[in-house]
């Protein structure tokens, strides 16, 4: 993944005037400040660098799985966990890139203003397109590393002695759930997964009968 490296926000008009000019539009205090990698006095595509990240909302270069099965008398407990590591993604959906007449999301609550200049985590808001702020950069980069408790199932096998002389040979009852838990530094971002299907948990109860 390639993009621009950032250096905070422009502090004031003097900071804007003393910084390299942006080829992506006029900048103002509160806009994202990029690093001029080639020192030519202009912020443009030539300043993009490798961000030490591999793309992957869904995929990852390293995946792993672990399963656990415990048995006690007629009870069987099964759990499956899956992990995905080594990939990153850009927060570049409408939820994060807010400008013009787009609907505001909660991400903009800590936007830059002169009063919040020292604590802001989001650039200034504008009714214009403001292309400068919404470019692939390390500001919008996030890790997709996560571990998921993918499935948990509890099964009870009824004693076969209950069915002696019956047309039923065996009977099991089970309850299982999927997509129960995600452990990740960027858990809220991953579960939000804007622009894709909502994240769901499934719960099931069933019976298995042998004749």
C-alpha cells in the first residue's frame, strides 16, 4: 500500500504559508499536513511512499485457526477460533471521508477547530470537496489484525439405553452460535465494515435423530 506520510494538522495561517504548497487544492488551518518527500516544495503524487502495509479488508498474508473439543459423558463442547494477521486497510468510506453535503458520522465529533487544535483527531469540516484531506495516507491507515471466536457448539447425546426397542437408535440435541467475538485493536472499525453487509451473530438450536 502506497500513500502520503502525514505530520499532524496545519496549525495556523503562518504554518500554511511556510509549508510546501499542495497540488490537491487550497489548504487551511486544520487540514492534514503531508511530508514533502522529494523536497521540491510541492505536495503531489511524487511524495507517495510505501506505507509498510499490505491491503486486505478480508484477506491477510497470515491466517490461523484453532479448535477445541471437550467431552464429558454425553456432553461435547466444541469451539473454533480464526485469526488474520499482517494486513491493513484504508478508512476511506463515506463514514470516514466526510465533506460537502455528505451525512456526518460520529467520527467528526473530535474535528479540528481553533479551540480543539491541540486535541483534534479529525481534520476541519468543510462544505467543499477538500480533496487534499481525503487521499490515501497513513492518517487513514488501520491494521486489520484480528482473532475471531467463529463458532461455539454444545451437544448432548442422549443415552442409547433410552431407545432400546424403539425405532429411534440415537438422539442428540445441540445449540451453537457463530461470529460471537472479535478481538482486535481496531475492532469497531472492522465490525463497522462500512459499505459491506452488516456483521451478524447467529444462534441455532437443533436435534439429530438416527433411525
